[in-house]
C-alpha cells in the first residue's frame, strides 16, 4: 500500500503552496481572505509530453518548466496527479518521474496506448516479451508493493486513428493488458474512441474477473475508468451498467450533446482530469457559457496569466503558463462547468470526485 507518510508529505507541500498563494494574493491585512479551493485529483496528466520540456512539434521554444507547472497545480489544491503512460518506455519514465524527491503527489499508470500497438509487434520477442516487461514493472512498482503505479493503461481501442495502429494490431494488446490488471489487482485506465462494440466485446467476458479485484462487493467496483469520455449517452449508460467510472476533461464538454450526457452521469461515478497538455476548455466549446462557475476567488489559480510559447523565456514570464498548453491547475475550470451542469456546488462536486478517485485507485 502507499506509504501514509509519503501522502502526508505531498499534502503538506500542497498546503504550503496554497498558503503562499493566499499570502501573495492579499492586497492588505484588512482584505478578506480568499476561500480556500477544494482539493482535486487529476486522474490524467501527460506530464512526459515534450511541451513541458519546451518542445512543440519537434522545435524548442523555451526551457523545461515542469516544476513550475507542478507548483501551479499545488496552488490550485491539486493534491495528487496520475501521470499517464502510453508505452513501455513511457511507463519507465513515469515511474522515474513519480519516484523523484518532492514529487510524492504523483502516481502513474503502466501500459500501452492503443495507437502505440504497432510498436508491440516490433518489440524484440513481440507481444509476449512486451507484456513481460510491463509485468515486471508492475511487479516491482505497483502500489500494492509500495510503488507509484496505481493503474494499468492507458489501454483500450482507438478506431479514429487507425493510421497509427490497425484494429488487428490493437485488439491483442488490449486483451493482454486485461491479464495484467487482473494479475496485479489494479484498475484499468481506459481509452475508447469510436470502438465501443469491439471494446465491450473484449471487456465483458473478463468483467467478473475484473470486478473480483474489488475489496468489497458493492455496485461501484474498482474495475476502472473510461478516461476523457467523449461518447454518447447510450454508450455512457452501457459503461455505467458494467460498473465503470466516467472521467471528464475539456474534450468531454465540446458540444451540447456532450453537456447533456455529462449532466446525466451520476455524481458517484464521476472523476475529473485535464489530459494536459491537451483538452483545454476553449471559447468555441459549448462549455464556454458555463465557465467560471467557481467565482473570482479562484480565477487566478485556475486560469493563471499565460504567454505565447516563444515569449516564455522573456524576463518576467518565467512563472506564467503557455497559451494553448493545458495544465493540471486548470482542473478547476472543468469542475466549475460540471458543477454547473449538475446543479451542484463546486466544492461538493470536487469532494465527491476526489472520493471516487481515491476509492478506485486506492489512494
């Protein structure tokens, strides 16, 4: 299990950042103290992405700024993040990142993204050897053994981008990762794009084994979460009926149909994420009219000042966000929209989503 002292250190670091933010934002001793923001867990942060090293489409624009990104997240009371892995090499990098001193609030997944399935066949020894390598990482670094790995994935099917990996290449990789989840008693971090029928045809025969991992035979099992949910209401209901959770980010809130779908998701099955550096909420999205529901107290920490990437290293801009690059601190924006859709208080929504996340991932 995760060391409680480690978790305490992470929460202490977040609390210190929050205190510093509150202190710097007070204009005078007589000004009323801002409301402390609710706690969040970002279940999907792509912190290995080159953008956090200053690289965009292969070109370097600024110096690495991941530490500043993490500091902004902690000021927004993001008390934990799950770093998403999409391949064997990324799984190793994620574990290394999460194991660094001062990053005790980071956890990660281990697995292979469906669009990376082609590399499995090219791996020396093919599928069997690739999965054996993932299995070794899980054995050594699973949360059950005191490590930082809390889920298997990102795994699933993606039929929107078959130019990366074909259906035939994706399916056996997905199936093999179900074996790993069952063996290591870890939830699935799932990816589904335009593939629901095949996706469920693979999942459903293994459902009882996956549900058997739960510590308690309750309706809400720990089998996993469908992350970055963008599917229909009918598809959501199918996933919910099987015991899975639904995770929401900016891409889940682009259209009116999506807003209606997310509004219908039970609170006790919701999780929140940013999928940073991707999936920002944008002015062109249907969610724009609901943005800012959290009020002015938290605007500066959920929407910090941002500059163009080519100006990031200009003196005075070091602590600013990069325009059009999402960050975990923006999870409050997602929470505000979802709370508005649900007719819920932002803090209430955040508390329920945090509880759901801790339950499923054992945090």
